[in-house]
C-alpha cells in the first residue's frame, strides 16, 4: 500500500470492525488507523505501523472514540400516506389486528390514503422519517412499496424511494412489495391480482430499474405459498432478488419457499419451525427480526432465536418502520428491543444492523464491516463500550458520520 495514496486517515480509533476474521464479538481493534481512498476503505492498521511514516494527507484524530460501520435498516415501509393511530387505540381496547384488517383497516387503510397522495406529498411526509433514521447513524436503508397496489401507485412509491436517495446522504435499496394485501377492487380474486403483479408490475419495475428485489406477505390474511411462488418465479425471470414477510402470524412455510429461491432474507419469523430454520441455513438466507412489530402488536410467540443461532443463520435487526404495526423511526430502539425481548447480546444487535443487515440486502460484499475494500461508510461514537449505543436511548452519542469517504458532524 502506498501510504501517500490515502486521501484521509482516522487515527487513535477503537474500531468495532465486525470483521469475522477479527477475534471477539465486535471484532474490536484498539488504537488503530482507518485509511480511506476515494469512497473506499483502503487499509486498517495499528497506530504504530510504518504505514503512517511520511503520510501528508488529511487526518482526523478520533481521540480513542469508537468507530462502527454505518448502520443499515434492512426492512422499512418508510413511504406512506395517512395515519393509523386510531387503529392503535382499537388494538389497545383488545380488537385483534386480523379483525381490523378484515374490516378494511390495516394495510388497506394506508393504501387508500397513499393512493390519493402525489409523489411530492409522499416525499415530503417521508423525509422526516428518513432524517430520524439518519440522525441515529443509518447510512443505508431499504424502502418497500406495498401501499399502492396498482401499477401506477406502486411505481409512484418506488420513484419516491429513488428521490429520497437523491436528497439524503443515504443509500436506498428499493423493494417491490405489491403482494402486501389484496386490493379492494380484486376482493375474492387474489389470483387475478397476482397475475397483474407477475405480468405487469414486475416487468415494469425491472424495465425502469426501480427496485432491487421483490417481497411478498405470505400469510393466512394475505397470499398463499402457491401465489408467492408465482411471484418469485417472475421476479427471478426479470433479474430481481426475492425476500419475504413470512411466519409472522401463522406457519405457512414461507421461509422454506424464500430459501428455495435463494432469497436474501426471510423476515418476522415468529412461527418459524425447524424445517424453516434448516432451509434458511442451507440457502444462506438471512433472518430479519422485527421486534418493533412484535412489541407493538403485543405478540406472545417469539422468533426461534436460539434455533437460528445454533443453526448458524445470520440474524439481522430492522425497524420495520410502518404506520400501523411498527411506527418507530429508530433503529437503536429496534436493537434495544432485540436484546430485551429476544435475548440478543448488544454485540449481536450491532452486528444485526451492520454485517448481517448488509447481507440481507445483497450488499455484504461492500457494506457492513470495517475492512479494506469495503465502502467508507462508518460512524464515530463518543462511548466507552459498544453496548452504550444499544442501551441508552433518547441521547445519541454519535459524533460524526462518514458516507462514501466524506465526513459530516452528527
């Protein structure tokens, strides 16, 4: 490595690399230097290394502060119109979510509101949510459609996601979730709606390059495994990755279907069984766990975290930011909940929003860890121990964020 080829170095840093080759849960390296060239981490080396001899480029002294990879929120429904706070009040009175959904509430309530909004109105409403995530250290976010359920409205939502990428210092991974609910105009004709997704929506999204992946809600109140199979087949035929909302309310064996297609992730997973765990382990499909929805819906059955851990399935954590079942624009809150409700260690939770979340978006090759060759997206924290990031909420000890090698103060 030519030392003077570095554009900038961060010195006196404690690096939570999350590089699996570095011993320890966080892959912690004390007193190290992080060297950046362009948008890429060029090298990681000890502070007393000869690499620094004669270096004349830019220097940031971290003063012993902790550096982590940029956070990745790998499951959000960030773009929507309207509010569902009234439904929350109903649930507090004991009305089940499934009953609210069957009566035209739930997802369909947000669909009606989203369809009436323009792209500019949806963008204006979404920006504060995205800014809240960014303020906590998110440098990459997944945004799903799924509140339009017509060709025009699904494309509208995905175009808003693309605009958000352009106006915020954050990478956006967009996902087509047209199979979120059966729209009212297709009531009783779910197979016909699936045909619309397969024959019109997926080809249009692929042609305009508006999404990286296709998602489905494989559930008793949404779409059957056979219907999801048709959608996944079409997605793969058009070069799009697949993922699934599966096993949240019942066990429909959706995780096995996602794994069969080599899906990036299977999400929620409260009712995942041993066969699903084994299928995900074999396929390398990431388990994306969403404790915000578990908490907000007051669910009782937890995802099988111990079985997933024992099987070596990568586990990511995400906010599931949405208007009805997880209205939390806070990835740190999701990490805290994963520890308190699911039994994660703080290090596991941090890995779940860095290394494992990158895998869940098909970005493990260039995001999620601090190592040479990865993109220079990282965060500088004024904490003594990594667990502080997960433990104390309300105060964000984020000093600065670096995105594509460019630093800004938090």
